[in-house]
């Protein structure tokens, strides 16, 4: 049985080292300006989407041209800083998301092919061990611990 090889890449270690250094440099440069959130904080905050970004930008324009309508309790300077930060960081976030997605897809594809090959090898060692080939036995015994099938027990039905 053959498999379709969809990926055959060797990334030079120097490239990985350079990318790691550059990503770490980016993280270090941005660290003083970035804010982490807990899961609860993420859930509790308003989220800007494509439609709300345009709304906030339009409000920014109006705040700048017609400041008399800004409520007294609104901190106009902080609003403008927040909007500017979103505008500044969004392209970086988009680029980081694209990179993360491409890396994830490549890992999934290479991992799928590696696992399929490992399963083929495991199958041949099992077959060889079953046929009494002495050198296959220890390999199979070692590998079979990693390929233990979990029972598919279903919880008892409740009435």
C-alpha cells in the first residue's frame, strides 16, 4: 500500500534559528506594549469585528470633527489612543495569524504523513513478529505499547 506524499521539505537549521531569533526579537520589542488577559477577562470584554472596526473608525472621525458631542465621561484622548493601537496592531496580528496558520497546516500535513508511515512500520513489525522473526519481536513489543487501542465504552444509558 502506498501513500500520496504531499510534503517533502527539509528546512535548514539555520533558517529555523534565524526565524526563532527574529520572532523572539519581535516578542521582546512588543512586550512592553502588549497586555495578557485571563480567559474570564477575554469572555467579559466587548470584541471588535469587521463591522465594529469600521464603526469605531467612523466615531473617531466624528470625535475629531465634532468633539462637542463626546460625553463628559468619555476620555477622548484614551479613545483615540485605543483606536490608533487597534489600527496599528491589526496588520501585525493578521500577519502573525497567517504565519501561525501556515505553520499549523504544515505541522498537520507532515505529522499525518509521519504517523501513516509509522503505522505501516508498526504493522510490518507485528506481521514479522507473528511469523516468528526473532529480531522483530522486541521492536513490536516496544511499539505496541504506543498503539494500545482504547476501548470504546459508552456510558450506561440513563432512563
